[in-house]
C-alpha cells in the first residue's frame, strides 16, 4: 500500500492500572521505569503533537487495553491494521486484516505476525493466546502459569482441548 492513513500511539497511564487493583502482584517483579526515561515522556508527547500524530492515554488502562479496543472497534473500517508491539499478548487481536510487527535487535529484524504465522510458530490461534499465557504464565507481567507446563505442552493441550476451560474439565 501507500503507507498508513491513520496512526494511534497508545500510552500507559501515569499511575496504577485496573490490573494492579485486581491482582496486586501484577508486574511485581518488574524494575521501576528509569528516571531518565520518565523525564522523556513529556518530550515524546510534544514531539507527537508537533508531528500531528494522535496519542491517547487513559487512567487505569494500559496502552495494550487501548490498542485492543481500537483494533476491535475499527478493524471493520480499514483494509489493514498493523499493531507495532513486541508484546505477545497483543497476538490475540490478529485477524485476516490485522497483523502485528514484532522487532528483534532494534528494527534490524522484524517479523510480521498473521494468524497463519502464529499457528505455524506457536501452534495456537489468536483466540487461544490468553489461554496459552494462562498455562505457561508470563514472567514479564509476574503472572504465574501452571507448574511444569511449558510452550510445547501448552500448544499440545490447546490443540487437543481448544480452551483452558476444557483442559481443566479434562474433556
């Protein structure tokens, strides 16, 4: 295509999120944001303003929540939607017209995830991503998984039982 027609930059809230209120250990192992970086946020917002790029921040809601809402809400209205995030949680949003660009080593290596690539690489569909995370846990968010269940086991279980509920019922 000819590049993007609409851009939204989603920002994390300044304080806690609704996830911290429901699960106090949420991100409990994560180091606090470096002071040098915090001081750059207002500059980034000024820069986005100067570029005319829309950014959005909402109390209690993570940037991920905003992205999720925007994708679900607007994907019918656009031919293509691209999510720029290295967060695998976002892959639950992948669809026939929704892809996610994941970068490694800065922007030297990028991968465009589609539902097909997710299936090929991890053996799961986008709708199974949250159940997958529930099984294996997520160290970056300090969310415990099921002891002894790794990536391969999780994919196998979800392939066989489709959802976490089915696995727990053992049907």
